């Protein structure tokens, strides 16, 4: 019988094979097997917080691993009798659902940050989709928001370390408070790689940092204080700004409010509808955005982000000013800063 000549593979790990794009995980710069760790929270009520189960958000055995990307999906649903009339929608979920990540003594933010500010907008369905069906007098409404956040740099996680996540449902928005619904389900997934055997651990890891600032409905002018200041005695590497805008209605019985980037007039750039303008400086006095410009032009209305590279030294900051043009004050505008800093592994 003719024998088949199969390639022989070494019994031990081969670093050369680990760095091959096929074996190198999402980024192709580290070896190891790809992996996804996930957890879920259900029925998170207004103004309540909840922690995801860290046991399922890390390997089931003690081994180092990397996190390349974070994915989050949140769902609200409601079925109610209304005679075929929609009496209200939950709105602004990606702005009201806030997250705070921590690992060991390091955190990603000072306080929980709106999930919509973590990453650019990848499609028009990323931040809010309505699905409704009417059967007799019953109307079923689903609303969800989903994001994928490729971290600025892959995050190294030592053996036994877990990236914890706290979720907070901020009830400061009138339309959400009026309806009073919980977030039915929040799914969290870490997409990354198990570290290759025999690979030396790095001496530092790149820990993300996210800051946020908001001009809420009812406010015509707002200016940052130290929200976009580098709080560390080391360099903060800024990757991008993010921005989200939505309309907030104070009670039910009104038409469904437009979601992020679905405002009635594309933020007023071509009509007389109200809109928000932004101006941006740094602490050195440099005019990054010298004159007021509509937020869709500053932060790219398609992606909801402005990506660039900038290093903030210790205590340096960006100064942002937001003002609303038009009579209505129902426009919420949020701006985020996303970057990372280097922290020693202890």
C-alpha cells in the first residue's frame, strides 16, 4: 500500500508557527489560540448597577491571555395593549447604559461611560433599532444597541487576572424615566487570544482610558472642566474622539424620538432644525477647532468619531465647548475621548 507523505510537526511549540497570520489571532502579532469569553446581565432597572460574572470572562485555567476587542449588545423589549397606538418608545439606550471596566488596580475610566462613546459607529444600526409588530391590540416593541470596540492596543492579561465590568442604567433622561422599563438583557464578550506556551510576559501593558462629557437637554451651552485632562503622571496616548447625539422627549405619548445620528435634520446642517456646534482647544492654547462647527462636521457624522494620534503629557488636557443653535433644548450631545497609557505589570 502506498504511504502518504505528511508534513511532520514538532511536539513542542514553535514560535515561528505562532506568529503566522493563520495562528496569530485577530491582530496577527501574537501567537495563541483565539478565544471569546462572555457574560450576561438581565433586567437592569433604571438608576441601578450590576456587575458581570468574572468567572466566565476569563479562561477556565490559569494562563495569560490577550483581549483584542470588546463587544456589547443591550436589549429592551415591551409588549403592551394600546389599541394599536404606540404610546412611547425607550430612547437613547446607548447613551443611558454606562459601563466601567477595571482590572486589578487599573481602570478604564473615572466613572461609568456611555457605551456609545467607546467606539466609532460601524453601521446605521449600531445604536438603536426598532422592531414592531401589531396583532390585534397588542404591540410588541424591541429596542437594542450594539457596539464592537477594538481596543487601542491589545490588552495583556496575566494568569488569573480578570477584566471586570460594571453596568449602570442612568435614568437621567426623561423619556426613559417616563416609560420606566429595565434593560432586559446585556451581553458582554471579550474577543482575544490565549497566550502561546513559552512566550515571555511583557513588562508593561497598554490599558485603555476613556473620558466623557455631555451637554444634556435643557442646556444651551456647556464647557468641559477637567473631563478631558490627562490624570496620570505619565503620557496618555489619545486615539480618537467619539460623539453621539439624540433627542430626548420628556413624556410618553409623543412620536418615537430619533436615535443617534437619526435626528430630524442631520443636526441642522441643511435645515432650520436645532443642532449642536462644537469648538475645541488644548491646554497649550492651540486652536484645534477655532470657530464653532456643527458636531457632525467635527466628529464625522457617519462614524461618530474623529481618529488621530496625539500624546497628552501629564496634566495636559483638551478644552471643549458645546452650544445649541435653535429654540428647542431637547438635544443631548455626548463627546468621548479614547486612548491608552502604559502600566507596569505587577
